[in-house]
C-alpha cells in the first residue's frame, strides 16, 4: 500500500474543481469566484498589506467566518488570486511561421503587461510548490510552445522560460519599489544631494575605481525623477536583447543539420 502523503497544495482542488463540497449546513449563497474577485479588487486598490478575510467579507457584506466555508484561509485565497489574475490576462498564442524569437518576445512583453496590470502579484508569496493552477500553467505552456520550431532539449526550454520570467519579475518589481520609495521620500530632490554628487563625494576611485570612472563619464548626472516609462522601456528592451541573443545561440547550437 502506498502510504506517501497525498495532500494537495493549497487551493489546488479549488483551481481544478475537484474539491468535495460538504452536504450539511445552509445552502451556499456565495461563490469562490465572488470571494476571489473581491480580494483582487482590494489588492488592486490597496495592495496586499491590508488584505484580510475580514476585509473581503466586509466588501461582500458577509462575516469573515462565512468565507471559510468556501476558502480555507488567506494563504489559499492568495493562491487563487494569483491564478485568477493569470486567467484574466491569458497568454498570446504563438503565431505559425513567426519564428521562436518573435513569438517569445510577444509572450514576454505580454507577461510584463500582466505584472504591471496586477502589481500585487510580485508581492504574493510563491508558495511551497511551483505554480500548478490552470492560469499560471497556461502561461508556462504558451512560453514553451514558442520553441516548437526548434530542437532545444526539454530541460533547456524550461531553463530559458524561467530565465525570462525571472528577469521580468525582477525588472518590474524593481521599478515598482523604486517609484514607491521615491514618491514616499517626496519626489525630485527630497532635500538630498543628487545621486551623482553623493557618488563623487564617497565613491572615490581608490576604493571603487570602476564605478568612479562611470560616475565621471556623466552617466548619473541627469536629475533623479523616479523610474519613468521611458527608463523602464529602455531597461526592458536592453535586457531582452541580451537574453534573446543568448537564447538564439542556444537554438543555433541545437539546430538539426540541413539536408
């Protein structure tokens, strides 16, 4: 007899519609979908910090205790929220004949848009297992599908998609947190010397020679105005160019010989 643990990860049975519903108690007058949508509305407006079962219940005109009949706890609710957000913004389908690079670039830019549309996603805990819901698996599947015209090994395909995903999450979150801190500090100037002036004063060439040379080139001389849309677009495009050029070398290295 197989005695291995068979408990499913939080939310798995709800995401896939396999949770057994209790037959006792009053007839349900609420749905998991309503609860998740209400939670997403709160997260969109206020972030994950204020999110609680009580606040979701208040938004729905219900008590917090009444929600536990549908969702076990806040951790399970967060798992559902993340997957529903992915379902609300489905990935693009690879276009036949477009080539792996064009399709993967489109997938990557749409994923950037998803994380910017739902900023709280990047602050939700990843959980004890890799994503297993239909929404997030849909994104993974469509990313992998971009490599159908190639001969990349399966493990390399997974590695490449995870590399692109990690870059996107890091870039979007960095821009979010920088701008939040910048605004909280009072915006441009904020009573501090400019970044370039502070670097020139403290990052001397004896201790930081490579950095000092960059500082003297004037790279940091523009006034700090937060992470603008132009800055973000430039950083993302630069990163994608570097990453995709590297992927292209992998694809070429595994190409089948011509007949």
